C-alpha cells in the first residue's frame, strides 16, 4: 500500500515540469526568509531601544564617576591647602572648581538620565565650593592672629629675656635659676605653639598652655630676686607680654577649632552629600540598566523561540516537499539507471520504463530507449572489439610494469648500498660517543658519592674530575660532529634523489655531498678519488638526477673497472664549456672496455656480470637522465687496459622536464666511443 501510494503521488507530481518543482522549493525558502526577516526586524527594534537605554546609562555612569572623582580630588586639594597654603595649590583648586561646574553645566545638564537631578547636584556642589571661600577667609584670620598675637608677643618676650640677662651682671646671682627655668619654658612654648599651628595636635596646644603658665609663675619670683630697676622694669613688661601671648594662644585655639568645624561641616559634609546624591543616581541608573537588560534578554529569548518555531514548521514543509520532489526525480532516474545498467551488462532485451512521461526525465527515457535499440545492432561487433582491445592493453601494461620494476630496482639499489655504508660509518662515532658518555656517567656518580661521603674534597680530586669532564666533552663533541656531518651529507643526497624538484644548485657542493655518501664504498676497495670541480658552477636543474648519474658511474667503475679488489684511481672534473654549457669528465684507470662492450654499454639489460647479479640498467639510466632530463650529451672513450672516460656535456639550465625516467623512454641507437 505504501509503495502504491508513493507511486501515485510521484505520478501526480511528474505532471509538473522539473523546473517548476525546483522553483517551488525556492519559493518556500524565500517565504521562510521573508517571515524570519520580518520577525527579526520587529524584535531588532525592541532590542535597539533596550540597547540604547543601556548605552545611555553607561554614559551617565561615566559622567557621575567623573563628578565623583573631581569632587573627591577637590576635597583633597582643599585639605592640603589648609595644612600648607601655596599659590600653586590655590590655582589648582580654582581650575578644578571650574571643571566641576563645567561638568555640571555641560555634560550633566544635557544628559537625559541625569538632567532631572542636576539642580540637587548643583546645590550641594555650590555649598561645597562656597564653604571653601569661608574656609579661606578664616584661614587668613588665623594666619593674622598667629602672626600678630602669638609671634608678635613672643618676639617681644625674647627681647625682654635678653635685656634681663644683660642686666644681670654675675652668673651666681639669685635670679639666674628662675630666669633659666622661665627661658626654657618660653622656648618650649614657642615650639609647641608652632606645632599646634601646623598640625592641630591637642597635645601641643596643652603643652603651650602649660609653658605659658610656667612663664607667668616665674615672673613674680624673678621680680622678688631682681637687684636693679632695669630688671624689674623688664620683668613688668614681660608679665604684660606673657598675658597677651596667653590670650593670643586662646584666640588661636578658638579660631583653629572654628576652622576644623567649618572644614567638617562645610567641606566634608557637602562632599558626603554630593557623593550620596551621586550614589542615589547610580542606584537609579543600575535599576534602569537592569530593566533594559531584562527587556533585552526577554526580547532576544522570544525572537529565538519564534524563529525556531517558524523555522521548524517551514523546515518540515520544505523537507516534505523536497522529499516528494526528490522522489519524483529519483525514482524515474533509478528506472533509467537500471535500464542503462542492463544495457551495459548486455541485457538489451529489457525495455526502458517511463517513456510515456511528459517531463524531462521521460525525454531522457525515450533517448535511452533509442540508445538501447541502436546498441542491439552493434552488440556483437563491440563485444569482439572490446575483447581484443582488453587483451592488447593487458599485455602492454604487464610489459611496462615489468620494465619499470627493473629500472626502479636498479636506481634504488645504489641508494640502498649507500644507506648500509653510511650506517656503518655513523656507527663508529656514535659507538665511541656512547662509550665516553657511559664512562663519564660512572665518573660523575663516583664524584657525587665522594661529595656526599662527608669527607673533605681535595683540590686534586676536583681538578681530576674537571679534566675528565673536559676530555669526555671534547670526545663527545668531536665524534658527534663527525656523525652529524655524515648524516647531513647523506640526508641531502637522499632528499635530492627522492624529490625530482628543479632548483639551482652548486655543482661543487652537490659533488662533495655525493662523494661523502660514497666514502664507505671507497673503504672497501683500494680506490683513490681525485676531485677537481671548481666553485661558482651553478646549475639550474635537478640535483637528484645529477646525484643518480654520479653514483651509477662510480659504482659501475668500482664493480667493472677494478675487478677482484684491484687498486686504481677515479678522477672527477668539471669545467665551463662556452657560456651556456658545462663539461663533466668521469674517468678511471681500470681495465677498460672492448669495442663490442662499448657499442652495447648504454643498451638496457646489457651487462658483463649477469652471473654475479648485474641487471645491465645502470648506464642505460645514466644515458637517459643526461640526454632527456638534463638535455645534454654523453660520450664514452675507453681502451682495454687504459681505463674509461665518460664525458658529459650539459646546459647550465636543464632543458628536460621533471619526473622519473621510466621504461617508456627512447633507448639510444648509437653511442660515441673510441676503440
């Protein structure tokens, strides 16, 4: 029943062209976009209003923070000015006062969040600033009182003490003890008065009062002990000035108390009122911000929920319509594909279904039916032709694969030999380094044991350990440097051979690296190697191909030119040849080649040592690399008993393409040689 229902729905939908089915999905998607866009636009207006409230609250917070900072700084400056008046502090107070008023009149009055409370802020701020004027007037009065009624009598009393001392002739006079005590009390009184004036310390005020009383008590005693009229007159005036000083100190104390009260009530209290007003406004700002944030979150949640509901509903509709439309396309296409698979499998008797449909897939079904009918007529001929072609291709692929495997094996055989040789060479310095490191570790453990034994450490023991450490370090550094040089040389050669990348390279440096990787082979045979490759020969080509050429020539000479461990010499030289070419000569003084061998030296699979495992591909690969990848020429010169010379002339910029040389390359038909 389900299959029949699905087939019926598909039949109804197939009456509509495919383009209109696809457009219906696009129309549904467009409707979703429009509905969601309207919903988001409506919510964005609410979100924008809430965000504007949050932004305005934060701007108002900045204004309030600025007012709080400026008034707090102004309060500190006023306290500093009261304790230590200076024109600079006064000028700074005036500037800051104008800044506070400017903030209130410009920024606060224009801020919609604060404008309703600006009058209250201005009132408490004006009271705060006017209190400074009263405080400054009182400070002037205090300074005048201190100058006229404290310092003035004190100066007179100092002069009178000098007159009394001058009128006393002898140091053993009876008036001296009382005079000294009075003079000491006077000095202490001045110090205490100054301290009280500067710091408002109540202890200093009390000390000044006590010393003043001491001075007044000593004056009658000194009057009784005076022995001349000058002393008595001076003491009489001293008594009057002491009374004036006492009154001045009392008045100064009252004025300082008034200043303290004014500072507390007019300055600090006003500042506290200002801070309280700012705090109240901050609380209102926080409440409004919280309300705006709540509106923002609620609106965002509602938008998300509505978007999800609408998107889910439309998604269900779109998925349902998409499935129906997909079935109306997929099922007929499956029928056509089934028919095409039957045709490709040789079942030409099966007719294509859906040829009666009027949509595009029906046209495709009719075309496939025509193809089936034509294929029936050509079936036999195509089958025979395909069979013959498959056999030929299979044979060709097998031949190419066999030839490529042989060439790849020969090209990698040299690198495998180098790996074994370099591994043997690297093993020596690394083995020595391991032995030295183990010995040094044991010597360090013995030295640590001597340190922890508690016995005194002799200088000779320390010097012996230092010398042992230096020797071990030198041996480790030397052997590890040797191993690193071997590994780096082999690594560069291996990288160049495993990557057929074109780049510029120095011929001398590449030659040295390749020869370094061939050193293990030289140790197995008494062969002397002479290198004459000048610096400055730069090649724009393939260093991996050059390394393969040099390695194959070297191994070919070691195996064929010097059989059975025969000693000899190999020479490698290079020189410029004109402005565009370089000539490389590889020669040995070995057994040489016969004319027959020379004629076939570069032919594939030709070797004089087939019974010893030779493949005959070494020189063939060298010839192909020189002539095809590097774009050069290669010549062979050899005589029996007089050695062999390979001359390679190649351009400074290789003219061949990158890539490996495989078995499909053109084999040489002739070589240049001398008999």
